[in-house]
C-alpha cells in the first residue's frame, strides 16, 4: 500500500464488514449483466490437479476441503447488498451443512482423451456454480479415470478440480490454497497467525476513510484525475458495438477464440522488446491498442484499456487467500503520424507514471467520471508469464503422505483463468522457455457473432505479422518505424473480409 500507511494488519475476529473494493468491483461487474440466466461465466478460477503417484481416499479429500473452509473464512463468505447500510457487505457463514458452502462432485470417466479433458476444463471455467449471496464460492470436482472395486479412492491419472468464484480468489491465491490443502489432507497444524481476508478489508477501509489527510492518496487522486476524468465513453466508444443500449446493459454470453502466435513472430517481438528496452507487457499492450485503432478504421484515436494488477504489497497478505487484484485504466491518444515504436514508448512512459499510483482502488480512480462509474470500460488486456515453470516448486509438485500431485499441463485452464467480463478482452500467455504465446480473444455476444470472432482473431494475427514481419517480397522496410496512419491493413495486403467489415459497420449504425 502507500508508504505512509501502516504496514501490518491486525486480527479482528470479525465475521461481518463492508466488502472490499475488489469484491465490490467484481460484484458490480457481474450484476451489470442484463442476462442473469446466462449459462456461462467469466468469474471462475480453476486449479486442476493430476494424481501422479499413490492413492487418495475420496472421503479424506472431502474432509480436507471442509477443514480448509473452516480455516480460510473468505471461502465461505457471502457477499450481498445490505439495504440498511446501503452498502455491499461480506458476511462469514458458519458451516451448518456442507452443501451450503461447498459444491462437491465425483465423476467416473472410463475414457478421457486430450480433447475431452480440454472440454471438461473449459466447462469448469465457464459453468456458473457459485451462490455468492449465500457464501458458496468453492467447488471440488473429482474425476476417476481408472476405477474398479476400490471406487472410494483416487488413483494415478485421476484429477482433482478446484474451482473458485473470483470474488473470493485471485490467481495469486493458488499457492497458499494448495499449501493449505496439503496440510489439511495430511492433518498437519495450520498457521497460527489466523489473519483473514476480512481483516484486510477493515485495514483497507481504515486506510481510505480519511483520504484528505494522506498526501500520497491525494497525489494519486490528482494523477488519475488528469488522466481519466475527461474521458467520455459515449463519444469514444469504439466499433463494433451493436447498439447504444449495450453501453450500460451487457450480456454475460461470451464467445472465445484461441490461437498460438507463430514462433517467428514471437521471436521478432522478443527481439523488439529487448532492443527497445521495454517489457513484453508493454509491447503486447501496444499491439492491442493498435488492433482496436485499426479495427475502427483509424477513426477513433482516444482509447482506454483496463489491465489487472496484483495489489499485494503488504507482507501480511502476500500468502493470503482472497481477491486483491486491482483494475488500472490505460488511456492512450494515438497519433497517426507517429510510428509503432513511439506508441510502445508512450505506453512504457504511462506505465512508469502509473507505477507510483496503482494502489488506488479502481472505484476511486474513476470516481469523478460518471460514465466510468456506471459501466465497464469495454476493452481489457492481460499478459501473463503463466506456465508450469512460473509457479513455485511447492505448487508444481504437491506431495502428501499418500500421493504426489501436479498441476495439469493442459493450457486451457492457464489462459482461461485470465478472462474477465468486458466486451472485448485479450489474454496473452507467454511461455518464455518454449518461446510460445497463447492468445485468447473473448467478446460479448452483442459485440460480434461467434463465427465473425474467428475473422477478428485472424485480423489481429495479420496485423502483428505485418508490423513485425513486414510484407512478403519487400526489403529495407521496417513497419515498426512507419507512420501508424500508413499501417492500415487494407493498404498492406492483409485484408479483413468485406463481409466482416460490412457487419462491423452495420452494427455500429444500428
């Protein structure tokens, strides 16, 4: 948090308080949807574990999960709007019946191919199971692939799928949860500190209760005011949004396309980032801005994209289970006369400026912008060095007294955990050892149709190929140094289909 703020959190023993800023943001995002009966969600976080050696009694797994829920109270905390307080509240629920706080299922699969596993993981990530207002935010799904008379045990190649609602769990909660599961399964003693997420919420509430007296917070408010207060979402809402009403009412129905960037393209991007002394995050974010700009026929140059940031600066919360991610808006005005390299440097400088002020919660960042308070910025970008090698050793291989487990090597869960409920979001998952980049482009159903999303995904790939590889047959030409106004794909030979472009234009006029 801020340097002038207390750096320790105290144990309160409370079971009820107002919700945290992060919980409020996610709750609002989910409730902005006009499709409450949607059959899909973007708010699930999945941890798939594969049993590599040994056997595990199912009853013991179940008991271990219940023990975790007893110890980590955020995993049985209800979030609901309290009319008396006129605020969103979090309330820790007692474990009266196990069904009230845990979704538990055992499935037998005599055959489980790679494609079947991908579909299974996809279902767990997108299927809504949680009842947030009742405190049900955890699911445990056991998959038996080799069963016989001992059906009460998991064996080699069987799976344990943990699923969490994002309001209680971020990706940095994976390691502390797995550590807690191992201890609970082996019936080891738990940590004695017993700090809970609700204690962090009380700390956060106290920190921002007297903002006028904190100079760092005031400087942060001034910075964000200059950057974002005059941004008009209605005037600058990019194509191809289907209708004006969609600005405020969005469907949770999402369409997704995934693709792997060409290895030569990834190599060219890596070399560009190294030579220009920027991170791959800055480079990939610049590519996303350029994509939005070009998709709108270069007609809108004032664009805003949100990015998630890990807000775990205090030692007390670095190993705590909960939702700590903050949302940061990146606003960029693209100059058609400047080059792509300049755009990357522009984003690098903005990121450096943001670094001193990213601790301010998103709600306070946009507090004076009425448009952004009442709706979600349509575009979101995330970049992750997420691979099995990016987790710590305790997470990559989990050893209990009975068995050895490891994280599933299937990529589906890695990039799907990055998705958020914006109209258009791009998640880039980069494996620095394999030099491969996995991209997931997700759009709301009102933004484009399912089949047209494939064309938009190809449009993005073609744009990258042109910027980093140039046009085939040309020499002595560096597209990264060309004027952005000259990069439009219709001039470069990478043409988006006239049918798709026509649909985009028509949807914007409707």
